[in-house]
C-alpha cells in the first residue's frame, strides 16, 4: 500500500458520503421525467456548476497538468499554448446559447435528438443518437481508465480491479438517484476537487527551491508562459487557429447538440436559466485550465529538482505521482477524493445522458410505451447499469495508448460533435430532406474515417481540433447539395414520437 491508513480512511469515507448524498438528493422520483430531467426544476447556478464539473473529468485534473509539464513526453507542450483551445470554447458557447439552445424549449423534449426527429425524421434521429452512444461510451471509458490509474499507483491493484471499484461507486448513486442526484453531487464534487487542487498547489509551491513565484519568473525567461502560436500548421494541435476554430466547433457541438450537456438545459426551469448556465460556464472553465496548466509548470520545476526514481512513461502519471508520493499524510486522502470527484462527476453525467438517449430514442419508439410509464423508469435504470458495464469494459481494455488521454478523449468527441452538428445545421435549413441528411451523415463518417485511418498511412498529419471542422463541414455540404436532388421532408408523414404522445395523449381514464 502506497498511502497511509488515514488517507485511505478519508478516501473511503468521502466515497461513502458521496453515495449517501446522491441517494438522498435523488429521492422522491415518480417517473422518467423526474429520473432523467429532475422534474425540469433545477436552479441555473447548480446546472452551471454541474456543466463545469462534467467537463472537468480526470482528463482535466490529471492530464492537463501533464500537458504543461513537458519533459519531451508525447502530447505535452511545456508551456501554456493549450489555453488557445478554451478561448475557442467561449465563442462556441455563445453560438450554442443563442443559436441552438432555443430549439430545446419548443415542446416537451427529452433528448437533443428529438429536435432531429421532428425536423429530419426518425431515421436521422436514431443514427445520430446511436453515434452519440458509441462515442460517449468510448470517451468516458477512457476517462474511467485514467481515474483507475490513480488507484493502481495508490494501492497497487490491477487495472481491472481499479476500474471496477471506480465505476461501481459512481453507478450506485446514478442508477438510484437519477439526474437530480448527479447534478447536486456535481456541486459538492466541484468544491472538493477545486479545494484539493488548490491545496496541492500550495504544497507544491512550498517544496520548490525558489517558491512558486520564483519558478514562474524563471519559466517566463524560458518562454514557457507562452500562450499564443499564430503559425498555420494544420498538423499542430496547439495553434491559435486550431484553438479558435476547432475549439469553437467542438464547443458548439459538445454544448449545443451533445445529450450529456443538453440534458442539463432540459432540466432547467426556463430557457433563460439554461442560457445563463451555459454562458457562465465558459469563463469558469477557462480559469480552471489556467490553474491546472500553471500547476503543470510547477510540477515540471519540482521534478527537475527531484527527478523520479523511474522516468514517467506518460504525462498523465505526473500529477498522480506527486499526489501519492509527495503530499503530506491526511492531505493525500483529500486530494485523491478530489481526483475521484472529477471522475465521478463526468461518469455519472455520461451514464444518465446515455440512459436518456437509449430509452427515449430507441426503446420507447420501438415498444410503444409512453415516456411517463413505469416501464420508462425501469428501462432508464437498467440502461444506466448497461452503460456502466460498457464503460468499465472500455477502461479495462487499456485503450489509453501513448498520447495524453485528454487529447484522445477530445479527439473521439469531435467524431460525434462534428457529424451531429452538421445534421443540426441541415435540420435548420429550409427544404430539409431526411434522405439528404442521411447522405450527409454517411459522408461525415467517411471523412472522419479518412482522417483517423487513411491520412496517418499517407503520413499526412492533421491535429485533432480540426477533426470536428472536417466532419461537420463534410456532413453539412454533402447534405445541402443532396437536398437539391432528394425530396424535402413532409412533416405530416412523420408519426408522433414517444415524447409527443406523452405531451398530447390524455391518460386512459380521461380518454
């Protein structure tokens, strides 16, 4: 065992308290709307913190400091150029808040993909939702893997045991408490992981020979406080143009059409509340990135003064090693609780969103059950367990690879967000055609496959922030051109969805 009994006790008590709090907050559920949308009565500030906590997975908490760490490891920069990406996030959030978010407040919708169904037909909705489920499971399985790495370092457990423990703790309060438990637990977890990271930064500064301020002065001389790179290199991840345009498209997609975030808007009391939560999340996330990158620079200076016994194989392990081996007894348990707070906030959100998409976009339309039926609530809980198992399988598979996990996670996310964002843009066009949208979807997937598998074989490097632009652009342009040939949608021929039946069909005793 690499940590003290006190630290382990703190960690176990924290996880137990998290489960208990989540279950208490999620009590009183009567139907699928309560379970998946919190009765559409959650305050905007809680949703704001939940959005930020959902984005701040272990890929942020552990991987982002590693990017600034440098050390010649894959996926690292050794400076602050990663900040160009969240600058694009700010622009993308503004576009999503005023361009896409209003779509979700036209009727009683349950998922982001209900919009596609109403505008482009059931087939487009089903394929888009299926794409979300596949890529969300892969990306969050990698996040689970990264959290499990900490347990490996801490307790020497196997990867499979570490993944199982992390996943099971999360799924308990998610499957029983629903989205209300997820959101309110996110609020607590946000406070815990930020306090834990701040405490680690103070300890780190105290162990640096010249203090944290002196270290930053030395970093400035070495040009390691550099933020902007205006070079036009499409193979470089950390340029201003990749951050601005790639980050904006990624953010429009992730915060405009991704069910994991859209579920929060649908849980808000009003469209205005949802917009406030979305817009304010951007500056908070930017400040978080600044903090974690500065922490990475401090770790770089620390390990230059105190080299590790075994050189790091991956940048993701740098902060985890510092937490377990260099923090004082008592604080280790608190900061490890912060690590798992970051992990659980994202994983619980992912499980709830995936369950919502599977139930409302697949099960209810195929079975004919209403969204407020007892079947829907049972199915939602069963789907939560299903996706927990699938994500644990991805985590155990060891798909982490050599690159920083945060880059892999965001690279996978661009597959979903780019193609689905293109479908949403097509759905907003006049004369929209379901068949044209299907053509665009196929073209977008082919373009993405080309970027992932063909270009590397040709030794043509394209950085991942551009993936979303390629997939979105190809989807939209192909669908738009196809709409001139294929007939437009006939709304009257589209049968009502499960959500619409819920909203407009009277109960049996009133029929």
